[in-house]
C-alpha cells in the first residue's frame, strides 16, 4: 500500500475547513464531535447538540470539566459567549424545522443516490441507535458524512443501494472518508480529493458504486 489513510482527527480537521462562517451545525455522535476542536477561532460557527445546546465550543482543558456541560454523545464541552440551553423538544424543533445549515453524521452505508443508513445494521444482536439521526438527515439543509471508506472486514460502505435499514433518502451531500472526499450529485459520485499515493483505480476497487474522478490530477 503506497498511501496512508487519514486518521479520525484528520478527517475532522478536513470537514472543519468546509464549514462556512455563520453556519448553524449539528455534530453527530462519534467522529463528527471531533470537528469542534478544529474550527478556527476567527469563524463564527454555532454548534448545535440535540440534547439542548447551541453555540458550544471545544472540549475543556484538563481539570475544567463541568458535569452539566455535555453534548449528545455525553462528552464534555465548553460554552461560547452567548451560548444557550433549551428543552430537548425545542432542540428537535430546530432540527425538524430546517434551522440547521449542516448536519455532520456517521454512516454504516451511503448509497450512490444519497440514501443514508446509520442507525442499525439489521444484525439480530446489534443494538439500534436511532437518536436524532432521522430528524437531522431530513431537516438539515446539507448533510455531510464522516466514515471509514470500508468496514473492518474490508466491505465497501459506499454502495449502489443500501442493504441496511434506511435513515434518510436522498439526503447526503458530501462524504468524507479516510481515503477521499466525494460529492453526491445527480451526475454521480464525484471524487474531488483523495489521499496522496492512492490511484483512482484503487479507490474505485474499494467502493461499491461507480465513482467519477473530479480530482485535480485527473485527465
């Protein structure tokens, strides 16, 4: 293998670059919550958490954890000046009402048409984790996905059509994996970036749907 996969922190840092100034953004549980640590201080980004937080910041410094300041993933956070707290029901009203610019979520599978599966694998012994994923998938103006490109067994997570239970249909706009960045468009899955040393052919072989090469080194 002549390329290095991105780490989870590198994926989070890459997503942070694409979040515009003034955006209202929900960070899903898991890898997406890392993005809070990589948003530049000169950007006004209003982070939303479904348990009732708006305008929270990165994790606290050592010794400064407040047990009453946690995000939906039960991770400690800080609050920015002007940040607010509100009822869970109000939080979901924000999510469902189209008030969020971007939702960054994890995924078990993403289909080439933008369908998302991220709450259950369908396995008999798996524990379903619906949370607010369905509300975010259809309520946010844009949905970004962060995920490994393949499963631990080497199976593609980007596929022609979902085989896992659906979270939302035609909802994904962009996919960030440990190998590449893909735009989901009506003309197909367009690869706009890939890690150095990885050929388009290698990337395609690790993907369960047809890709379109839109990288700067494509011919």
